[in-house]
C-alpha cells in the first residue's frame, strides 16, 4: 500500500536514488548533493509517496498557495509507474493548494504525453533562461 506524506524528512541520498530510479535524474544534478539538499530544503511544498520505508515518488513544488504552484519535479520509481502514483501525487499537491491555485510545469521529454492524459492543458508560451 502506498502512503502519501507532505511532512516526510527525505534525505539527499533517498532523493537522488529516487530520481535515478525514475529517469528524472537524467535532467537533474544528481552528481551534486549540495544542490539536491537546497532543492529539497527550499521547495515549499513536497509530497512524497512511500511503499513502507521506501521512497517511490515525489511531487516537489514552489508555490504561493493562492495563485500558482510551479511543479518543479514529479518523479516516480520506474518499477512503480503506471499504478496511478504520479496522478495521485498531483492530486495530493492540489489538495494542499488554495482552490483557485493553478499548477504549472515543464514536462520532461519522456513525459510530454503524460500530462494531457491527466487533464493538463498544453501551453506553448514557456520560456527558459539557462545559467
């Protein structure tokens, strides 16, 4: 049985291990524990999915809780994908936001078709300024 928490103390090692197992590690700084520590510390809404003591998913957001939440990461262990965990992580995130708060995200290339399937609207106006 998968449980969802918004108050879990997730270690850097647990997070990096999950991102590797989810393939999101291909686009995240898994070789920099310091960066990952800051990512976990400064996200102001993180919902995690657990199979017992094993971290199997995370929804990591930056939000004002009223108008917009930027869903920075949605990662689910590949062995647990296609079981509704990603969709439930988004639902758990929505439940913690204000009723008028929208969720905005940039889809990873491998997940570009997933979000429309669960109700997201495609918006071609996203822009990025890389370091």
